[in-house]
C-alpha cells in the first residue's frame, strides 16, 4: 500500500522487535495512545501469526521503518478496530501517521469489505484529536476514566466510520483534506473487463466447461421443440401467442338420390 509520503508493508522477521519497541509501555507513542500492554517481539509475532491482530510497518520513501499501524476484527458485521504509532517524536506532525491510517482504512473498506472501522484515542492527545476532527470519523462515545497518566485517570474517545461515510470522504473539500487519498484498485477496471471478455469468447467458441453436458441437453430439447413446432400444420401464432389450428371442413352433403 503506497501513498504520497509512506508505504505500508507486511512485517518481515526483522520487524517484530521494532514494532514491540514502538508500542512498549512508556514509549512516547504508547503514552499518547494510552495503551500500556506489555508485549515483546515474540508475543507481537505470535499475535500476528494467530490472526488476533495484523500489524503493518510504516516505511518512508527511502525504506526506513518509522512506525506501525494495526487492525483487528471487531463484532460480526465487518467491523474493525485500528491503531497506530510513529516511533520517534521527531517524526510526528509530518503527515506520516495520518497518511498511514488513511491507507489502512481504505484497505479495510476497499479490499476486506469492511462495514465499520473504529478508532479509540486518549482524551489528552491533542494532536490525534485535532487530526480526527478533520476526518469523517464520528464521535460515538466516551470511555470514562479509561486511561491513566500523570497520577490521574483520563477519558478515551471512541470514533467510528461507516462504509458510505468513507467513500464520501474520498472527495476532497475545503474542510476535508485528510481522508482524500484512496488506494488504487489492485486490478485495473480495463483488465477486469478484458478478463470477462476472454472467458466469454472461450465459452462461446470451445464450450469446454463442466456445464457443457447440461447446456447440450437444454440445446437439444430446445431444437427438438422448435422443429416440432415448425413441422406442425397450422402452428402459426395467433393473438397473445395462442396456436391457431384450422377448423375441420364441414362434411359434404350426400348427393341426391344416393342410397
């Protein structure tokens, strides 16, 4: 998944330790996200391989890994929750994280048929709250005293985006500049059309298909019915598709004087 600033890639064997370091408790990203789950490289790898969560590495144009985004399924109707982190504070507020989330959200809707995507942010994270207010994400709830920082509890904000809202967000406007990237289709529309045309031509010219026997039977029955109708006298169609059969001629009157 490639954007203007960053590319998202599936992790390799050398990336698990970096992901764990970006998300470790006490790291700048973890502090601002309010997430204090302690996971080592092995636990992160196992969580991904089991399918419980899916991380992608955020890479700059020169190939440097600078952070991660993740998604996991939520609910029963195509719901997903997403998260992310840029490791070094020196790289914050440069648009890397914003574009990475855009690419991930579009991937979920456009390739995984997501119906709903949810993001939870710490109530004290000014930067991410400002970013979220520039998107089409809707505030769906407040989790009271959900985070703990600097000797006090803080709320978390739950944001949600539905499928139709996402596709509307891909239209840039004066007040909507964040969610306006949109991934290109993996397969061009012209290629999809040509693929259907190739298949149609193959079926028309060769009829090599598991349905050939069924199609042959149907064709034979249709041909036999057509030949039978054509051979039947008076089979011309009448009004409303009825078949007109000529009435029998009346019997001739017997000749006078006949016995």
